[in-house]
C-alpha cells in the first residue's frame, strides 16, 4: 500500500503542471455527482405527491408533477454535459502528463551509463517504456475520475440518506467499513501477483525480442523446438501470475456486492415498517433504497478498478525504477581540449574491472602520438574492446588516467570526448531511412555532395547507384534488404563523413570478401591519414603497416612494437601471426 501511494504521489507530479485543467475537471465531476445525487430525490417527489393526493382523495396535482419532470430533465442535461466535459478534460490532462513522463524517460535513458543496458534485456526496457507506461496511462484516464466519482458519490448519497432518516442511514453505513476491510485484505494478497505479472511480461518481451532478432540463426541451426519450449515456459509463468492476480482481485466485487444485498434486505424490511408507522413516505423509501445502490455501485466500481489500479501500480514501480537509476557522473566544471585537437592519447596506469571481485585491467600504460595507427591484437577476452570502451568513456576507469592532448578525459564532458571519435564496429547498425540519411547520421548537417564524396571514399558509391532509388533507397527497420558487407561499407562512409580526430575500427572488414577488403583497406588508409587510429584486428595481415601494435592478454599489454620488431622477438605475437599464416596457407 505504501508503494502504491508513493507511485501515485509521483504520478501526480506529472499532473501538477495541468492542475488548472484538473481542478476544472474535478468541478465538473462534482457537478455530475450533485446532479446524480439529486436525481433519486427529485424522481421520488412526483410519486410522493401523487400518493398523497390519492390518500386524501384530492385531484392529482399535474402542475407540480410537470414541474418535477422539467426539473428531472434539467438535472439530466446538466449531468450529461458535465460528465462529457469532465471526460474530455481528463483525457487531455492524462495524455499531456504521459507525454511528459515519456519525455523524462527518454531524457533519463540518454543519461544512463552503458552498463545499465549491458545488465538489462532490451525487450524488458522496451516493455517498461511502452507497455508499462500505457498501463499507467489507461489506469489514470479511467480510474481517477471514477475514483473521485465513487468517493464523492458515496459522500453525497450518505448525506441524503441521513437527511431522509438518520437511523436507517446509520444501519446502512455498516456496509462501507465492511467493504473497505474486504478490499484491503484482497489487495494485500493480490498486489504481489500483479508485480510478478508485470515482471513476467517484461521477461517475455525480452525473450521474444532477442529471438526475433536472431530468427534466421534459429532457423539455420534448427532451434525452433527449443525456442518454442523456452517461450512456453515464460508464457506459462506470465499466465500463472496473471491468472492468480485476476482471480484474487475478482473476488472483491462479489464479496462487496454481498454486503450491499444484505444491507438492502435489512433496509427494505425496516423501511417498510417505517412507512406503515408513518415515519417516512413511500417516495422517501424509494429514494433511500436508490441511495443504497448509489453507495453500493461506487464500491463496486472501486473493486472493478482494483485490478487495473494494482497493475498500474506495478507498472509505475517498474517505470520509476528507470527514473531512479543512477546517472552517469557529471563534472562540476568540464575541462576543454586545447585547439586545435591533435589526437595524442596516453593510458597512464589504468585499472578497471566490470566486477570489483574480478579485476580485468590492473596496470595498463601506453602512449600514442597524433596521427599514429595503433593496432590492438590478442585472444578473445583479452580486453581489446574494453580498452576502446574506456577510451570513449562508455565505462569509467577505477584508477589511473586516460589523457587526450594532455587533458584527463575524466575531467571532460562525455559528449565532448565522444565527439572526437569516429567508429566502425564489427556489428554494423543501420536505421530505417534512406541510404543518404544513414550516411549523414555521422554529421547531420552534411550536404548531398559530402554524402556522395564519403561514399566514394568508402568505395560504396558504385554499389549505391546500382540499387533501386540510389541514395534515396529506403533501408528497412531490420536492415536486411542490404548484405552484411554492404552495411559495413555504409557504416565506414558514415565514419568518414563525421571527419573524426580519432578513428576506431573494430574489425571493420570482417563482413566483406577479399576483393572488397582490399578496396576498403585502401579507402581506410586514406581516411586514417593525419588521424590517430585504433584498429582492433583478428586478421593480423591487415595491420602490418601499423605504427604500433599492442598485444593484449588477460587485460595487460604483454608485447608492443611494430610488426617486424614483434616478429623478431619471437614471442606471443609471432605465434599468433604464424598460426594465422599457416591457416591461410592451408
């Protein structure tokens, strides 16, 4: 319950900027309730008057009855208009608040460290941003007005019941604490299941997203049955928690209605005796019984909303977990690089670990001068990609310093650090849009001429012109209407157009054939001229001309030098090179 109230309080923070519209909504809601409360009482007046006329052998007072009917019509029109206005205004408030919430989530995501996305499934994160926010939105739009209607409706109806007959009203009030006690017990039991249900939904979305991304690989290796079994397991978990949550919460309405029926029976008997005794009139008893249902109906609505509110509470908790995540640490004052930027890089006794119990890099030191090409080689898990992650401040080091042109990157703004780099990854990423837009992603203000020039530099211009639509051809959301090699060429063109001071190539030619590799190598030689370049390479034949080769193993540099000097040493690099040479010879 405390977590629910905390989530509600935080959600109201997003409603606060629209409190004027929200207050107007509440005013219209109150008008609606007043009209709804007056309706039974006014409806009972004609019956009371006609009964009195008959009992006293008088002519029926049709003028009075007509006035009552006009009053009922006016009350009905005002009720409908106020209800329509409150619904329209509430939808506006909720959708505006949810827009602000989504913007805060997007802003927060851009401030989260890369480690957060390494720890969490993409599908689970997407589920929080889409499904969970939608659940909160639907609950707020449907539940807030209904809850206000329910609470105020109960207050107004109870007031009229006391106005008609205080003793009968006191007896009727027993059903309210009884209903609240039942609701509290059921909510306490079902809330854990709703939280588990939302977590299971996030797990299922993560599972589906991962398997849809690698669907062709699943088909290739015939893993459909195993994948289906895994999905069934996740799906059955969601079904189990969903059933328990829905079933337990559904018990609330019949139990609450049971208290209303018991109250109705007692009041029907007691009210009939009071009519016979002349304490109240028939019309008043009719109105009183209607007020019992006006108390019972809101209680029933609250119970119907219970499952939605609990689901929204669980969703809000998952959304606010993202907003409460620790952001990337910002400097009080950001250091600036001296102009012009040359690209000197120094690693000075750097220590880093993903897990404090398992150190990866313990004491890493080397220096790269501006314009040099540095190749980083070593077996899988040696720390090559980690070194690049540290250089770009995707992760912060535990101790030591990383300097660019003599300035500690820890003292610089992360965006300023990353703006120095152009990067071509082993896994090429393209987004849905034209080929020109994907190349221009490296520098959004680039002209069409610059886009074409970058494509020529990356030796991809000819390929683009053979495609339908040329540079305006649309790459689909999966990026599977171009080959892996073509995607790699486009990402190289993207790096070229960004005109970076420091270039990072993570096995940039891994997805192309030998002929294209030669063309790309020539293009990259032109791109790397005058730039500091870091090349992560597995095919050692591509780095023979590097100014410096760093050989890494278990997070440490065990050898460094040029290609020829490392071969002369006859160490680990020489073994790697000869093993690949032998494989190539075979």
